[in-house]
C-alpha cells in the first residue's frame, strides 16, 4: 500500500514517492479513493461471509457434544 502524507505546499492528502533522495507528492484523486473503498468493502464482505460460515460450524460442533 502507498505511503500517504500531507503535502507541505498545499496541505492535501498525497502519495509519497521517494527516488534519488527527492520526495515527490502526488495528490490523491477522488476516483482513487472510491476505488480503494470499493476494494475494502468487497474484502469485508468476504470476511463477513467466512465468519458466518465458521460461526455456524462452531454451533454445530458445540451442539453435537
């Protein structure tokens, strides 16, 4: 994942790129943020579905004892 920091000149959230001893800042665009949020939502949905399956499995194991 990219490093993010405040730009010293404009104060906006920016990606940091360091090369040859120089640090460059690239402003984060709204479409990039929406893409990342979408990816996170998908990952959370997968995690939630997996957790529900495991909870059901745990219930059946506890009830069979």
